[in-house]
C-alpha cells in the first residue's frame, strides 16, 4: 500500500512558475491551488509518495 506525505505552501502570484517548478523538481505533485485571504495570495497543496 502506498503512503503519502502532504505539503501546503504559499505561492506568489508574480513568481508562480518558478515556485511550482522547484517543488516539482523535489518530487512534489501539485494537487490544487486555492485563493488565500486576498486575491494575490495563493495556497498550493502538494503530495508525494513517502520514501
């Protein structure tokens, strides 16, 4: 049975691609992005299989 770990992280609107690329390079898969308290604030939810 696979086991997963999860991460939530803020994402800056003006630098989204670089932030997501960095998490992807570390093995994190983006699950969802939701708006935070203001339209400029985004929160990303990631998962990856536990090693």
